[in-house]
C-alpha cells in the first residue's frame, strides 16, 4: 500500500527546492538549510514509522478508501433436498458506512528574521514539539472514536451531505441499521437492537465477564485487550473485586513455582482471567475515570483490528511538513499537516462501558 513521501516541499510545486540553492542559507550557529531539512525529514519519517507500530497501531488498520462494506443480518440456512423442487435462492445481505477524512494544521511561525538568528536547538525544539502534537492528535482520535457512541456526518469530516461514520453496535440508535450476523453455537441470532455500549455498576469480575462475553458470542476469541482509565488501575488490580487479576511477570523478580503470572507484552501491566478468555490489562491516561472497554487486537495495522484510519494518498499516512508560501527563505511559512480520519472497522469488535450506578452510557471526553 503506498503511504506517500515524507519530503519537505510545497505540495503545489512539481519538485523540491534545489539543494545547492538551500546550502547558501544557514542558521546563526552555521547549520545549513540543506542539512537541517535532511534531518527534519529523518525525524518525520521516524515518527510516521512509529505511528504504524507499537500498541496504538494494533487498534487500527489503514486505508485510502472512503468507506467499507460488511455483512449484516441473518440467513435462512440450508433446505432439505427434494426430488421435484429447487431450493429458494438466498444471498448475503450487506451494509456499510463511510470513513471520515479531515485535515489538521500546525503553523511553525518561522519568520525570515528569526531564521537568520535561530540556532539549531531552537529548530529542534520546534520539530520535537510538532512531532509530539502529531502523535497526540492521532492517539486522541483513536481513543475518541473507540468510546464514542454517536455517529458522525458532514462535509467538514469528509463525509459529504449524506455519508455517516458509525460507532460500534449501538442498539439501533443511529441512522445506519446493523444486525450482527448469527453465531449459533455461541448465542444464536442477534437483532438490530444489539448494543455494545453499556452502563454497569462497579469494577468487578462479574461485570468484566459480562462484557467479554459480548465479544466471545460473535466468534471473537481471546486474548482480549481491557482498556481502562489509569486513574482506576488500583480498582482493576484489586483481587477482592476483580478475582481473576494476574500480575505481570517481572524478569528482575524471582517467583515461586506455585505463583500464576501473566506473560504479556511490556505495554501491559498484567491481565484478568475470565471464563471466555484472558484479557490483557492496558491502562491509558487519556481514558477518564469510570470508563473502560474490551476489544480484540491482531497486531499493528492488521485488517481485522477494530478501527480503520483513512488517509489521503496525496499526503500519505502520518505527518507532512509543507510550506504554503514561498519566499527568499525556504523554511518560512512551514506548516505541519495531518490529513486522516478514524472510523470503526468491525462493529462488534469492541464493547464500551461506563461504571455508574444509574443512567445510560454517555460518551466521555478523551484528553
């Protein structure tokens, strides 16, 4: 899949700036623009590679397609054979939704006079700040879509006037009706009122079992990922209420032969054993207290992951630094650009929960 270039250039120009011409310009400490731009490209390329690996990349796959189509509804099954009659023709029913696409800008604010006096450390600090902001923007969008129960629409999100980006199974509350396909040996058939957003009272083993079953009954097997608020981590590791919690093995600690330890990746803090499979525990500071979710990940950018990130082939996936106006100094007007959108891929691949004593699930504010 083409992911696009990372080179520093004005996207409306047919070619990059001439290296020999740029070598005539230098910062106050003697760093040439040619060297600086090369290093900026390396930093941006490293960021874009990072965005396609690690834990967050295991929550999504990427695509340039504007929408996805998938199976919905039940089937009638096979008929008994008869000698003088043909069986009724049957077909699979599908539905689908669009994926959003929007643009985010970050102006660097480098003026001609400032560039003449700037030192390399100044530019490096600006680039590091932009890279941090780009990483945060994507991660926030991923967690926001994961926990958001409302659908999205509108030209501002690249969905036109009639397109919709939908949440996970929402109990029929949205515009795009969805009936999960049947899975007879794990619960039978489902209706378009099937809901993967819920409110439960308490962080307990029983409540976790209830939500994990919502994935298992659709044929999704463990290990699962249990995403929780960092503020609530103490409640999830309290074996009085979460009886299946298992501590992660630490290579620097010697354990006894009778101890049960979780063999999970470095990004997890342990896990919880349930009747339907093991749930790896992932605390995230972006998730507000009382919220948690269970999902299934298959590895970085795997097409089976619960979310999809749409990108524009013109910009490529990830961060791009462009100059929207050309002047004597090549770096003036530099703007960091992200063009992407996060949507749901598999509408039954996650179940989201608000821990509250009453009321219905409400979409949280993700930090």
